[in-house]
């Protein structure tokens, strides 16, 4: 259409927010007009949908060409209160400082601690609730962070490339698997769930925890998960039993490449002796150290915990293991998720 509009991802996000959640109906209407124009709708079609005049449609398109989404939302932007400078100071502390830098015996910030520090450092007295509302205006939320491993493997790139080369050149009579172990605890892993506001749901725990370890491998060609029987300890014996299971279950392949992490029991003398004995059938390749994200089976364990072990209500470990192995068998392949991690080798 004449005067067509091309929106960036950020502009589209801003206009959608104004259209769906804006409090000013006039601003929402202008945002709607620009969004329709960006989809290639003609003036006549936009008028039929929004019941806006041609003059308003032209004005919205012209405003966007002159000043972008900010010009379209001009009245709404003008009506917004100015963000106080002290709020940006608090935001900077959250990004660059810890409470210990100001003498607190705390490892993370609370709204009360931020309010007290603001009073001491800037002489500006605000309540913790005012700080909370201000941070919400800036887009800050209170949620659990994602743990990441600090150390990195200096040979990370070389090891990843070696595995990609292996997978890309894998003959038809050989196969590869990503291997790891997972813990199954009778004590439920706690996860988020629906509950009434002001009330906290309860997850009953048995008190005395019981645990089993399960070794599993993700088949590179199919994404199928192959698991062994559970064991009480996560050790060399568990790993060797799993290698035996792989030899039996993958008899159609002349050689099996097992890709795993650098756990000490994956490199024990018993494992080395086993690999010497079965060197024509099994070969082990190690992932980079401190890099669990490079093992696709870790993502499978995440799905397993999200589906089975979080907030579970099993009364016995046997019941939990039965549900776990039923999931292992029927959860379906993880082919696409695995290939996403090693995209260059797929």
C-alpha cells in the first residue's frame, strides 16, 4: 500500500504492548492502525476494521515515518511520569554492586536494604515498597537466577569441533550416543505450581530420603533414550553396566562412540581396562570440562524432572522409579532438541 510501513522487532513489540495493554484507548487505536498498515493492509481495509477515518490513518502512517513508534504513541509517552534519578541509581547498584559493598552481611539485595542504602548514600528516604514498585516500572522482577559454571575449558573449541567432525563423518555401521547419569530422589524437587494468592501450597516429603542413580544415553541417529537399571551408587560399576547394556542393545552397529562428561569414574582404571578389552566395539569421547550445556542428554533430564520428580506425590521409591521408567520408555525421541545443540554436525 502507499506509505507502507516496515517495523523492527522492537517497534512491533512496543506497538503491540500499547494496543493490548495500553490504558489510553486513543493510543491503542493508533497503534492498531500502524500494526495493520505494517501487515500490508490497504487504507480501505484498515478503515473497515478500525472504523477510523482516512485522515486518521494517514496521520498515523505519517507520524510513524517521521518519528517511529514514539511519534505514534506521543500522547501516551507525554502522559507518563518522569522516572526519578534515584531509581536509576538503585538499578546501577543491582547491576554492579552487592550488599557487602555497603557493609551488609547479605549476599543479595532486598527492597528494604536498597531503601536503607539509598537513605545513607544519597539522603533520599523511600520505603521498601516504593523501591519495589519503582523497580517494576523499570522492568525488574524477582525470580530465580540461572546457575552457570565459572571455570571454562581452554580447549573448549577444539573438543567441540572434534565431536562435530566425528558426528558429521559417522559411517552407517557405527553410531554415537551422548551419555550421563541422573539422580532419582524420593524427596521431591520443588517446582512452581498454581496456588491461591496469599496462600502457599505444600509439598509433602517423606522425611528420610532414598536415592537411586540411573545411567542413560541419547542415541544420535534417532534421539531415543536408552537407560540401564538403577543403582544405589553413581560409580564405575554403574558406568560399566551401562556400557554392557549399550553393547547388547546396539548389536547391529560395529562400533559405538560414547560421548560423556569428565567424571572421574568415567576414566578409572577399570574403565580403561574395559575399553582395552572392547576397543573394537566401544570408544569414549570426552566433552569439554565445566560445560554441561554441551551434553544434549542434560536437557532430557531437565524434561524428566519437570514432568516426573517435581512436587511428586509418590509414597515409595519403587513407585517413583516405576513412573520414571515409564516416562523413559514413552517420552518420545529428543532428536530435534539434540540436533539443535550440535547444529553444525547434523
